[in-house]
C-alpha cells in the first residue's frame, strides 16, 4: 500500500511539473522548455527613480550593461542616477550603485575614493573638470574643491529623451568587467576611462569600490567653464559637435583583452572619431599616471609650467576660450597608451602631394601621411585632441613635450584606405592607393568591438565607412603588441583588413562559438534598410549567415549557457524587441517585445536569464512610472 501511495505522489508531482513548465506563462523555474517562448518573469526596481523628477526622475536614459558571470552581478550605466547600477542576478535586486560625489542615487554619499596619486583632468579650455578625480590641487571658483573622491558622471546631457539627448557629452557610457570580475572599466563623458577595483566593493552591506585609475583618451569638454557646454550642445544640432568646447566627446564602447591586459575604447561619435589602446597591466598599482606624474592630465597653455601648478594653472573655471595650439604649449598624456587610430579620411584621394596620391605608413610610430593629415587629428583644428603623437611628426604644435620638458612619442595612425564606391580593402591600396581610393570616414560614428582570441586582433564596427550610406565595415586591427620595428618599440596599432557590411550600419560585434562573430546591424541612418543581422568568420570576414527577421540593433550578447545570441533591437520597424538567435545553427528563434530605447542587454549563463533596461512603461508593471530592468526567460 505504501509503495502505491509513493508512486501516486511521484506521478502527481511529475504531472504538476510537466503541466507548469509546458503551459504556464511566466514560469521562472521552467528551465528550457519552450511552450510559450520568452517573456518577462520579473522586474528589478532601479534605486532613486520616480515619475516626479525628485530627485532623479524615471529610469529613461541608460547605456551599456555588462554581466559578470562569476559573481552574478549586472552593471548598468544609469545616466539619470549618475551612477553604475549593480544588480544581483540571482535575487533580481539592485544591490549597489557605483558613483561619484555628484550622484543622484544615494546622493553621492557612496562616492568612490580615488587613489591619492591620480591627478585631476584639464579641459579643452584649460579649466579643471570635476568629472575626474578630485585630488589636490583641484578647485573651481564655483566652490568645488579637492576631497579625494571621484567627481562623477555628467549624466544625460540636455534631455533624458533619446530624441533630444546629446549622447556624446553624456555619461556613464560603455563599460566592461574583466574576466576575473576584479576590475570595472567605465567610459565617461569627460573623454576618459574610470577604472574601479571591484575587490574593494561589497554588496551586503553595499560599499564603494576604489578608483585605481582615471585615464583620459582625449581632451575633456569644458563642463566647468563660465558657459559650460551650452555651445557644444548647440553645435550638435547640425555641426557634428565641432564647437571647440566639445573637446573629444565621451569615451564609449570598449573591449578588454584578458590575455594581454589591453583595453580598446572609442571616442567614437561623429566628427573625427578615434580608438585608443590602453595597457592595463598592473593598473591597480601603476594607476596609469601622466608622463609628468605629479601634474594634471591634458593640455597646458603656453606660459604655464610646473611652478604654476595649482596656483595660476589650470584655471578654476574662469577661462572662456580653448588652449591654443602653440609651439610653447605642452601636453601631459597618460603613460599607458599603446596607440590611437583616427578615422579622418586620410590617404588616397584626400592626400595628394606633387600630383600623386599618398598612402599610409605602417612602419612609423606617428603617420602624418606625408604632412597632409595631422595625427592626432582634432575635429576642431584649433584645439587639442587625443593622447598620442610626437613633437617631430604630429603637425600639432605643443604635442610631444610635457610641461616639465619630457619628450614623448605615442603611436598615432589613421583608418584604412578603401575603395570609395564599394568600401573594399586591399593591402596594396594602403601604401599605393588606387585612383578611386581614400581614407575611411565615420560620419555615423564608430561602434562596438570584440577581440578575436584566434588571431589576437580586434574587430571594430564602423557604421558608415565611405560616402555611401549603406556601406559600413568591420575593421580588423592588429595591436602589434610584440612589434619592435620602430627603434626597438612597437609602431602601434594598425588596421590590417576591413570587411564590407552592406545594408547594415554595424553597431556591435560579439564573439560566438569557434571563429563566428555576430554583427549587430542598426539598419538605419538617414535611410532605413530591411531588418538583417550578419554572422561572419572572424578571420576572413566572410558572411556565413544573414538573419532577416530582426534588425535595428544596438547592443548584442553571446550567452554560453544556452549557445544563443541575444540582440537589443530598439529600432525594429515593428517595435523594439529582444531578438534571439541559435548560435549553433545560426538561425533566428524569436523576437519578444521590449520598450522604447531598450538598446542594451546582458545574460547570466547560469540561468539563461536576460536583463534588459526598460524605460518607464507598462512592461515594468509595479514600476511602470519609474522604469526598471526587465528579466526575460524562456518558458
């Protein structure tokens, strides 16, 4: 009798489990059964967001998210809370907010402490900027002074609405966590990358991680001068952000090479965007200090030197014009920069000397293309740009010598030379351009990137590489880490191939199984293309599969837990969706509705739950007025 009772109980339990997982919607324990596809199973409230705007307003402006599978923490750039929100993906709850002293979330009480050796950052106008480490002698006439803490992120500049926001001046932006979960890299609006030591952070109770580096990739906008960045914001309405006070815009999308400890990051918004390669080895102890280690990063106006530091220079928010390019000026770049590549059209039809088109020079550290293009190449020719160059070759007066008189050479190159009708690349055209060839441009900006562990090269998205709207590219960049051909040191990163992505406008790249890479296609900019995504071979660039059922994509993610790609398709013509693609067969599986501007995504491989930031709306249910992070799972 007892055995029959046990058998009945077991059969009943099996029936309940099978029924629940096979027919019930929104079942968070149903594993990988597929009776009802994907759906939201939970929503995560984001701290300090509400519909009144006091203090922060709805969670309507966010950027990249990145999930650490070791600690099951999802890091999300929150431009309304002025913080990086940390979500525990096992409990579906926000457990921390990484912030500076200006944060809305936690009112800046949890601001991270900077290593005391990290100096402040100088803006394009020679003023201190508060969006860096506020170590002495930082001071502004507005009353902000040194406190040893991280100053914070500028947030959503202009407006929270995507249609009206000025992304290039906003922050936090792109971010990534090292594979061991110990370092968080965050792009900031002040053209810099902030490095947080996550080993110093706790989540229960929450405590702030220390800032171990704040590395400029370019020259910061003049956030703290008398005019702020109002002229810059205005110039983004039809002038591609070319106003002098814009500086180099935000540091944004990035990719970290764990093997070689190299971070690649773009200042990639329209203008003359560029990519920077940073040596992150021993960053927790070296801090990537400037070459003049005790002086502020950035441009030093003529007439000022170390003796003036903290006394008369940098300015404390009073200067209203840019630091002039002047032979008597100086620049103090970070000491860990491996090189930069500018997408400025250099070479070929745009570089003619003596009636002949000039090619690029891979075998020099700083390539000025026979004195036809500066490197670094400012979007505004009156200001400074980037953190590379040399006194001998840059063609930019003041670059190549620090305030204390130390000479430096940091590799600087240009984007590839491409056929201007087809966008195609050949090795020969780089040095001896064809009659229809010119340097790559990036009028729609640079996009995401991924390292190819099979080649050691980086794959970088350029949304529109020639003056033909439907032609974009994926550029293959060799960081040349072991190269010694420039006087015993590397000549710096260089584009060695470029793969045409037609009718795509590539925004993102992610490494899948083997040598496969998914290319996220935005499918629009001035004109719309039918939805499509590409899967390519990471070495040859050959398109292995075209997926026409999802498009309008910004960010993409590969989840090893279920061998699937997840796509944040905010501009899908039928409405924003999360697309899902089987990475084994390269076939589309499903689209599930998300929300307006839902353009980032991350997936926990232990549960296969996808975390999607959502603006205020019905999908957030109890958080509909505030915005949330939606948790999606297969039913």
